[in-house]
C-alpha cells in the first residue's frame, strides 16, 4: 500500500512504475480524490470553529437581552450542525474511496526488474545441475504414483478417484510409502531451514481474520482465490499470510531484526483463474503442503535478504540432487505485493519442461504499511516501516512430483534421494506394493 504523501511528491515516478506493470496512470485521480477529502476536512474544521464561537455568542446575546440576535445565531448553529453531519459523512465516504483505491494498486517494480508482458519474458539467471538421462520414455508423476499401488491395496498410494469422492476435483489422497515420502520432504526442509539457515519454526493458525490477508495483499483484490468460512474467516493460501502478520500493529526495535520464520502448513486455494489448466495430477490443487520462509528486516537489509532467501530455497534442491533453473520475473509476471521476485523452476522429465517450485519475493514496505508494522531505529527516535520478504522453501507437493519424475526407473520404481532416506526408515526405493530397503 502506498503513502498518499509519497504519491503527491512522486506522481511521475509513480505513474511510470504503474506503466511498466501495464496499469493506467492513477496519480492524478488519486490526488484529486485526496484533495477533495482534505478540502472537506478543512470545511468541517472551519464549520466546527464557527459553531463553537457561535455557541458563545448565543449566551452573550441572551445576557444582553438581544433575543433577535440570539435566535439568528441559534438558526446559524442549527445549519452548521446539519452541515457538519453531512460533511462528516462525505469525508467518511471519500476516505473509504481513497483507501479502496490505494488498496487496489500493486507494488511498483524495482528498477532492475526486466520489463515484459508475461511469463514468456522472464529472464533466466542461472541453471544448476543437469537434466537426468533416464534412457527411457519418462512418465509423468501421476502415472508413476498410480502405478505404485499394489493389487491388494484398498486405497492407492496416489489416489485421485477416492479424493474426488471425498472432496471433488483437484484433490489427492496419498497413502503408504508415498504419503511417508511427502512427509519426509516436509520434515527435511524444516530441519534444513531451522538448523542451517537460521529460521524459527512456527505453527500458525490456518484460519485467519479479514485484516490478516489484507495485510499481505491477498484482500480485497484476490478474494475469489481464497476459501472463506461461514464464520467470517479465511483459509490461508500460504503460510506467508500468518507469518508476515506476526508483527502487524507492532513497533519492533532495530536490534531485533532480521526476524526469520518458517512453517510447514497445508495451503488452500480456489484456483479460480485456472480452469482447464493442469487438471491431471498434483500440480495445481485446492489443498497442498508447503514450507514457507518469511523475513522481516530493516529498510537497508532487504535486498541482501532476498539473495539469501533464494539461496536457502535452492539448497533444498541441491541436496535432493534435482536439476533446476532460477529466473527473475518480468513486470508482467510480478505478484501484487512484490517489488522483485525470483522463481525457481524445477525440471520435470515427464512433462519435458521446467515448472515453478518456489517463488521468493521482496515486498519492501508495501505489506508493512497495510499491517502498520514498524521498527524504531537505533537512535531511539526514528520510526520506519519494516521490509517484508517471503519465499517457498519449497512447495512440498511439487517437490514430491519432482522426485517421482527425476528418480523414476523404467520398471516403475522410484529411487529415494539419499538425503531423505533417514526420514524413510532407511528405505531407498519405492516399488509397487511398498518401499524397499
């Protein structure tokens, strides 16, 4: 969210930044609305001042026996009262309209973010590892997962049909060794981030109030992407939402920063805009697990923190031994709250393409303004908004997909990456009917 004072003082850079996002200029419209609101406030203040002085004049006129003057001023006070009441309502409406306008404007892209219309113009930064040479026609993850079930299993290790009976499309039931492998991935990521990367593990609420997704920029613009409960709460689309809001409406001390949080949670998304996309398999579901990383920093440290965060996410894939690439998103592919974003795209042999498995974003003070999250500088006086960052560390379901496709064997079995074997009771392979030592 933007400071209206900053927009007044930087209207040209503001509109130029919006233009890079493909958004029409808004500075003039916003400033006109703000000027109308401020003029209304001035009129209200003048009317209130006159009302106060007029009230005193009534007493003086009555004391002097000038009833005509007293009645005249009484009439004026009545008119002022009516004017103030209508003016307060107008000021309230203008303030709501201005806040709605400001709440709907996306964060501006950093100067070094490439300009582009959509994801096809993202810029590749680096490629890590090599594509596996399987030596046979690769299967997609759902073919592998569905093939792992033994003949005597009531519930398949990757079962979309039974999930559909329970909840409809875009859900899956995992069972047996495959369910354990997904759990192993999440535990491995949490252990890595908490023991080697300095993140504090958090178990946050999965249901949150309106102001929480508003703080991260999910509301009001993206309400249709979320699930809403009958009692007025929202299911979190990612742990970024509660983790970032841990510092909402607080003033931290500079020495407390940076704060780094991580959580493994279910995530819930309606996928409202993805009809017909990735309908097979686990790539795009209403419910999935993800390990999230969130950093709260001072204003000088956030650029370095973004580089650190993407490195933490990359380390997951390095230790798993999976080939990937890192891209910087162009302006046309940036998220609403992000000033700059790196995506990690993992190689999926079954699809013969790269697919996103992590996004790491720096939001500067955009979210902090919506949350009123600030910090006091070391001078003990200056107070500024914190900077917030978030990143997937990484999406567990997509990591499971990547393991299945990259470590598949021609006979339908799947080798378990060495780093995960301690979490799998020493088993090193998934085969039909179960995991094998």
